[in-house]
C-alpha cells in the first residue's frame, strides 16, 4: 500500500471511529457562582500561548495531507474555515511531502488560503533538523508540532519499531529552528514526567493528546490481519493528562486535545490548566458530512458556548477561567490521588 493510500485509510477510518468523549469530562464540575459580576460583552477569548497570539483558544489540530487530491481538498476547506473564524490551524504530518515533493501542494494550500493566519507545521519524532526546517518553510509556519505516536506506529502493520533517540532529535530541532516547538501526543495522553522532560530540553508547549478522541490504535487495528486489541483501551484521559502536565515545576504551555466536542468541554479543559484546545476529528466529521458552512457555524457555536460559560463563572479572560473553582471526582480523582497530585487546589481557588 502506498503512503498516499494509507493517508486516506486513516481519514476514512477516523470518520468511522466513534469518540468516547461523553464520559471523559464527567468527573469535572464547576462551582456555581450566584454573583459572577460579569457582562457577556466583557468576555475576551483572545489569548497568548508559547509566543503566539491567538484570537481564540480553540484551534484546528493536525489531521491530514500527503494523500493526494482528497487530502488537498480537506486542507483547503479547513484553511478557509480557519481564516473565516480566526482559528489557528495545524497540518497533518508532512513527512510524506518531505519524501515525495509531489505531495507538497496538499499542505501548501493551507498557507495559500490563509496567508495571514497562524499555521503550525507537523513532523514525526524521527525527523532530522533538516526535515524540521523544510516542513516550516513548506507552509511558512508560525510554529512546529513534533508528534509522538508510539502506540499508533506499533499497531500500524508497516509502522516504525525503533523509537530510540527521539528526545535528542527533538532537542536538536528546538536548538536550530526559529519558531516555537510543540510536542504532541496523538491520543494516548501524557504524564507529568514526559512534560517535564520535554520542557527541560526547551520545548515551548506540550499538546497532551489524551484518550477520548480519535483512537489511532483502533484505526490501525482495522488495517491488521491479527489485531493488537490490548492497545484499543491504552492511554491516559485528556483531563488527567492536562492536570499531570500542569503539575510540573517547569513552565510550559499546555495544549489540551482529545475528545473536545462542546464549549463546556473546552471550558473545563482550559480551567484544568490548558492554554489552548485543539480539535481534529470532530471538525473533520462535520466538514466531510455537512460542509464548510456547517463547520464554521459549529466553531461560532463553540465560541458562544464558551463565552456564556465564562460569563456564568465570572471569568472575563482565559486567565480568569484558569482560576475558576471546580471539583474533581470519580476515576479522575482516584488516578490523580494515586499519582500524588493534590486536587484540592482546584476546588479552593478563586477568580477574585
């Protein structure tokens, strides 16, 4: 199977894959504020993360590219939606275009359609410094994502089997590129130890990519004759991953992704410590099934929902929202308790 065909397999199975986000955030509840002392028109959604100014804390996370005309069209429409709604956008892994110049147009269209927007390049942890520079130049990127997808690769029939030296390669890339570097998990979550290690080598931001969204183990298992079913339920949930990353002593920007589908989910992710929220599979399904107008409408709905929730909590800014009191219960609480992370600080804090 060609790389282009595999790319389309991933899109096709991702559309069939059902997200498990219904219960991912159920353990997180805000404390109701009877006197929020806010006006809905005072709420501001703009926010700065890792050296980038964003007009919204929501962005279109990495999805595709390198799969010929079909992925070209998806990226084109995503870029138009990003431009029209003021969202930043990350492209899918550019490794295919670095190996085959004929695929570069499927990524370049993003910058062509959104010449002044925030665009994030994407490479794998096997990439060299030369790969990183080329990926950034290909789309005139404002930042670079390096994705970590060990479980996907192990499940993928033709996937990588050697993950040694990844941290050294990441550090080398951080030292030579002139844009912020984001290291991203792809649906299996991130521990505080990983976040701290990445921060120690100069990584600007971590995208925790928790379980609850698109499940790449399930996708790759559909492509196997004999499945690795044990990987289908592998990983750390998105709320836990955000809190784990937020508990480290080193300062690092945290991006939450994995299972976000509503403004309420987004508000909870931000309040747990994320500085921005990436959405991929949910947006892709709307785009493919209903079209670009429906996607733009959904993005505006998410903005409205987030604004209403922030108003109810008395949060005028994203920074305020990150101080909103909330209670953590259930499996999330038990996980964090076992990991020695104190959850009381969330329930006893205050915006004022």
